[in-house]
C-alpha cells in the first residue's frame, strides 16, 4: 500500500512539472512553454501563428490555434494517455495543426521524457493532406537559470530555438524550418 501511495505521489509530481504540448498542434508552441504550474491557460505565438490552451482538466489540454499561411483556425487536443509509463516517461496523443508550413490537420503520438532540466519527446505524426507517417521529436534544456535551448523536429524540418523565461512569460527566437527567424512568445495566465 505504501508503494502504491508513493507511486501516486510521484505520478502527481510528474504531472505538475510536465506540460504536454502536442508537437504537431501549433508552430513551435513547444519552444515557448513556461513553468507556471498553478495557471490553467497558456498562450503561444510566433510568425507562423498562435494558440490558446486550457490545461485545467487532468492530463488533457484543449485549445484553439490559428495558422497564418493557411489562414485556418482549428481545435487542438493533447492528452497524456499514460502519465507514468516508466521513470520520468509518459505517453501522449494529440490532434491539431501539423506543421509550420502546411497547417494541415493531423494526429500524433509521442513519448515524453522529463529529467531535471531536460525535456525530450519522440514519436510519429500523420497529416491529413498526405497521409504519410512521419517521425517527430524534440528536446529543450534549461542551460542556465531562465535560459532554455532546444530543437523541435515537426516531421519535415528542424526548428531550433532559444528562450528566456520570466515567471509566467517567455520570449525567444526560433529558426522556423531553417528558413526564417521569428520571435516566439508564451504567456501563462
């Protein structure tokens, strides 16, 4: 019984320190996340679009996103299907905007690993406009205090980023698809 309670406590601690942002849902929202555990809303934006997420439902995040190139507004969904698959490892599923360039709808499944200052994910996604299964992945590392560096691979292109956090706000630069530099913004409220 004590081991079960300890596992439940560890599961809750993992859920509070991890933010599941579906890698396919909005262009580089992954790079703009903040560490605000007590906030239920999150806004992220860069030159390709933006999204507003609600994170108040256990293991589920829902939102709405806008993709500038396709001028499309779509619903977003990210769910932590298995919160504790192994130590620091969870299984996520998501549905929403697929990539920075196309904005096509799609679905994904990813494994997410959190250990200290490092967050990483890897998995697969499929876009409705071409039906091909593509690998996705990324990492972000808190290198020093409020600074984070990382990369998000959306199935087609790498999108490296650097970010600075101030409590509930983050501001950074992301090199979208290796083609253009963009500011990224994240705000929890």
